[in-house]
C-alpha cells in the first residue's frame, strides 16, 4: 500500500499534515497527482468549515492524471486538469433548469480526500461532468482559479451587467478582485469598497474607477451610501456586490443600490444572524435581491476560457505560495484578510 501526505483540518485552530493511503480508483474514475490548490475564503469561515471536520481541505485543485479506471476514454495519464469538487447528474429536473447546485448528485459528490493531498481520486460523476483539460497556455496555478472564478461568473450572470452603468463591489479579497475584473470586462464603471489599504490599492490595479475606504467614513460622518451617491451624482450603483459574510456589510450595501438596481449577496451570513431592512424603501425603489451559491459546469467552462484568453491576470491574483507542509500558514494568512489576495499550496 502506498501512502501520501494531506492537510487535515480537525478544528479551525488545528490543521495537521497526516499520512494516509493513496486512494484506489474504480471504473470510470481517475487518480490525479496534485500540482496546486487554492485556499478558499469559505474555508476560513469557522462556522462553515468546522461542521465538516475532520476533513482534508482544498476544493480549488489542479493536477495531472496519473491513472484512469476501466471505461475512461476522454482522459488519459499525462492530462493536465481542473476537477470540480462537486458534479451534477445533468439529467434531473434541477440540472435541466441549470440549477446544478440544487442537484442531489452535486450535493453528495466530492473529490477524495480533498485538494490538499498529494493524490486525489476523481469519482466518475466528477470526471465525466465537471473535469476540464487545461489548455497549454494555462498553468497549474491558473487552474486553481477556475472554481473561484466560476463562482463569480455565476454571480455575474444572476446579477446582470450593463455596459456603461455603475457597479459597487464591497469586500476586496480575491473574489472582489475577480468581480472587478469581470465587471470591467463587461464595460461597467466600478466603485470598490473595503477597510484595508492594501486591498484598496490592489483594486485600482485591477481597474476600479473609484475606491472607498469604509474605515475612513466615520471620520466624515458619512455612510457608505452617501459616498457612493457623491460619486454617482446621486444615482448610486445599479449593481451592488456584497462579498463579506457580514450582516453589517449587507446593511451598508443595500442602500447603495440605485432605483431599479440589483443587490447580489455573494456569501452567506452565519446561521441565526438576521438581516433587517426597510422593505418599503426597497419596494418603491424596485430593487432586486439575488443570491449566488457556488457554480456548475457551464460556469467552470466559461471561467477556464476567461483565464485562457487572458481576461484574468493570474500573476496578480495569486500573491502567496506555500508547500503542503505549510498549509496551516496559508490558511492563517487567508483568514487574516489583510495584505494578501490569493494563497495557494503548490506540490
């Protein structure tokens, strides 16, 4: 029996490198030697990740197929791939409507044991329905951005984007930067808001037309919506992306929407926390609320195309790299939400 190393989360403050058997594959499956894997901002939400413990972290993987099971013809050893950790059945009523994340198969499937392991087993559903070969011009590091970018692609589709209109992005971690990139690609004017100077500076480099330091607003006794109104001649933003898992950020973002605009809640708040707002004001402003949870095969294909075509500057998005033995450091850096954008583990 062969063994490998993997990063296992036992609790939010306890991540260890453990030895475990290399997965054995069956018919229709593949074994992937991991080359790189991103640390997701969702992984560092304690209430979200600890309920899954113990688990091998990592669901933004890229690697090389080293073995395929009986019946696999679409992939071969040596193929460089991204594989989604969930995959839909593609045949149920929810899949036929494009609601892949509500598919029962999507919910139960996963790569085994997780992306922060030296080898990963890709089940048949994942291999068939949401594993993509990386083009020659997309590195393994670029492959780690497929899943997070696909989530943004889905959010953009649900929210809509109109050339020439103004969008506001609240929260300028890696997902905020990906939103800025796609909103600018769609021809929108972008206002970006955060409390961290490093990230405000980075947002300018990704094309933000204006940045707002939310922490400085208290000194001028302004609300975020006041400042957005100033920057838009009183109109506010037609698309508002609220990234943080924070009721406070949501409460600040809702009034920033222009009449007829759309507010996208991109991340869930902790269970039990309640969002309150003036429904009367929202009603007469005709503001839409939309959510966007994860992504499906259509989104991952589009994301890979965007990366391959150079729309996403991979070298600017990925700011920190760690070996597997330092996965805990990558996790801690991401959790600080400070002077970093994307941390990845390389093998």
